[in-house]
């Protein structure tokens, strides 16, 4: 599977994310972890190198399943004590059920039609769906060099992703879920927006 450089190594991925988020790096994970109670079951979509699990959820004794297209990231989940599964979220295959179904910083991979992924998340969750999505992005920078970098380093194995959400477009998308949206707030210094939907 061909991927961008940052998706080939978990350490490189984390280093880049730390650079992008700076002092807000830990806050983006804490905001999600605080919503998950001890002992809950969790399915984490596009889980990456299992940072949410290893640093923020494992001590809560959650039943964690991480799904990702990247075999290296999935192996890290398993090595860390969770259950990792190689998974193509573009398929119609139903997701594993869990109390909490989570996606962080990955919904843009499914533009221009992210609705089917959210619908499958809602079908799989017994308690809540938690989505945190960047609303300030390199790919939408006015600086053409930064925008090019932001677009070219987003191939997780299914092609480069040129499109991103802004806060207004993300709000507009989730408005379609009406009363199921029980919480929304900016996190990580305003770089991401968190949405919580009732199952």
C-alpha cells in the first residue's frame, strides 16, 4: 500500500502532529478521553498509531478496537494491548459495535460525501459517536507552499485528500443530524471542532 511519508512510521506521524498542534497536542486527545468512561468499549476509526489508546484510554481499562487502513498502525494497536484491525472505511461493511465510536481528524478523507461514514458510526454505537475534525488546516492556507504540503502529505493509502472542512462547512454538515448532536465545541486551541452525537 502506497502512502505519504508521515503514514509510513508511527514515530514520524506523531512528531509531525506534535509540530502542527504544538502546546495543544495533548489537549486534542484529552478532550476525547474525558468523554469515555472507564470500562467502556471503544471503536476508534482511522486510529493511527494508537496514541489515543496508549496515552489516554488504556489506563481506563477500556475494551479498545482500532481500525485503520495502515497495517503498521494496526500492528501498533495490537502490540499495545488493544485489538487492531485493518479496515477500509470506504466499504459498506458494518462497523464493529461499541459503546463509543470515535473518529479524530479523519472525516475529511471522506469528502465530498462523509454522511455514510457517520451513519455507519451511529449504527455501531450504543452510547455515543465522537468526532473531532480539524477546522484550521495547512491545506487551506493562503500560502501556496504550505497548502501544497498539506495536500500532498495526506495519502493514508487511498489517495491524496485535497479538500478540508472549515468550521462553517463542518457545522453545516452536522446540522443535518439535528437533535442527535448533544455537544459541540472547539478544542486544541481552536484547531479542531468536537461533535458528540447520541446513538
